[in-house]
């Protein structure tokens, strides 16, 4: 009787321990939506840009690495909120499990549409506004966003101006402000970074302002006026914005270059500006050699521009899409990454910088479809169950850090 009683007690304890362990494992699994891990994971990509070299690089990366991870990745070009929602519903009808939202005509509408179909959503190229984030941050199917934050955009402009002023000894600039006039915070921050560096010189100010916050307010939604730039050391000979690149643009650029502004700092479209400026120098013997810096993309299309005067390329790279896949694979595996408050993360990302054609081509050799990507399938597999800190380190990796991560 005594032995039988003890055996019963032991069996009961074993059963209790087993149930406790099983219960704790289930708690960590999370809601996997309509995903069956035994089947190929299907991801739909919504984008507005399907023709640039950057778009092509991202498509090749997602298809190549996705295949290695047993993922099917499909692309749809959209041009409105309604077309985004329609594409999401179409993907849902075909059994897709997740959406990468490159386009962002209406973040809330797209996230809601995907969530209604139990599809995960990640934004790998931009962040929702504060108002939009408040509406979607605790949605169980919204996994977050990964893109350069305002401070990174500001630093991109600041470091570019610093490089040309200190390393290249330039003092006379032409500036292209892109969509600053139309309120693009990305371009406003980059332009603010350029001005803030220049205004660190004691004699320099713009419209009476010298500090970052003040300068941001001066240029936000406005065209920069070179007449308001005062300095004993630097000069801004000309300023252009918008993306018409028409005769009026060429005339302004020509006049600025003739006035000595042959160092051209661009917040975007550096390749177009470089080619236009090079054409001007070819037709005007009085214009000196140009130097152009841009915040664009680390892609092959910029390699030949270095022969025309492009001298500084700061931008995203093909493997910049890896964090989006990491967010999805972690959610699928029941280890969804969240911010400290438990909501969807808004994670910053960093740019790579090439200061010569050789540097650019070395980066491309380390991150391409043929030779292999820096953040390949093995790296993504290694980040299953990773901590938020490790995830952020990968997102914020510069080129040297990215190589180290792969080597690990």
C-alpha cells in the first residue's frame, strides 16, 4: 500500500510538471494568423517605385533570400490607398500570409485591411506618422517599421557637408533640396543637417538661425533662399528643389556653378543632378570641375557617376530588407519582437557611405545576387528569437559592422 501510494504521488507530480511546461511553451507561441509553418510562407510586396535601381536591388534580394528561406515573394505596384487595399485583398484570396508595405498612401487603411485578413504587415522603408502609429501600434498583425529616423536623416546631411568642407576643402556650394518645399521630413532633415554643419562656423547663420531646431523651422515647407545665408567662410551660390529637372532647373544650376558653386550637395536624386551638372561643365569651359555628394542608394547605377564628378554616395543597400524578414520570421515562430512597451517597434536603420567608385563597388561585391548578400538567409535564421537589442544593432549597422555580423 505504501509503495502504491508513493507511485501515485510521483505520477501526479510528473503530470503536473508536464502540464506546466506545456502551458508555458504555448504562452510564447503568439497568434500566428493564417500561417502554417509546414507550408511556404507567402509575402506580398506593395510598392509605388518599380523602375529604379534601388527597387530592382530590393526585389532581387527578397526573391533570392526568400527562396532560401522557403518564402514566395510577389510584387504589386500601387498608386493610391484604394489600390493598396485592393492588392491586399487579392493577396489574401491567394493565401498570402504577410505584406511588406513600401507604399504608404494610407498606413492605417492598409494595416487594417491586412489585419482583417489575418496577414502580418511590416513597413521596411518608412515610418508611420505619430498619429498613424497611435492607431495601429497595438494591432496584433502590425509588426512595425524599419527605416532611418529623423536623427539619421539629419546626420546624413551633416556628415556630407562636413566631408566636403573638411576633407575636400570646399567653401562654395550649390544645394539641391528635393522635396523640402513640399514638406518631406526626410529631405528637410537632410537639408537641416547640411545647414547646421555650415552654421557651426562662428560667422555663419541662415536667416539669423544657427541651431538645428531653428534651422529646421526656417526651411520646413519652404525653398532655401541663398540671400539669407550669411557667412565669412562659406557661400551658397544657388539652390534648387522639386523634381522637374527642366530648363529652369538647368538654368539655375548653370548660374550657380558659374558663380563658383561647383560643389553640389543633394538630399536626393544625386545621379540626375550629377549628369546634368557634368553636361553643363562640358558646354561651359569657364565652369570648373564639379564635386557632387548625395543621399541616394548603394546601387550599381551610381558607379559610373563617380567618373562624372559624383564623389559621395550615402544610401540604403540591398540587404536593408533583411530586418523586415526577421520581423516576420520571429512572429511566425512565436517570438514576436516588440518595443519596450509591448507595442510594434519603430526601429531606426543606418546608411552605408561610399566616397569613391572603388568603395561603392566593394560594397556591391559584398551584397549582391550573384556573390551573396551581406545579410543572407543564414544571418536571418540566426536572428530567430533574437533580442530587441540585437535586432536594433543589425538595423543600425554601417558597412563595416554589417560585414562583422555576417562573419559571426
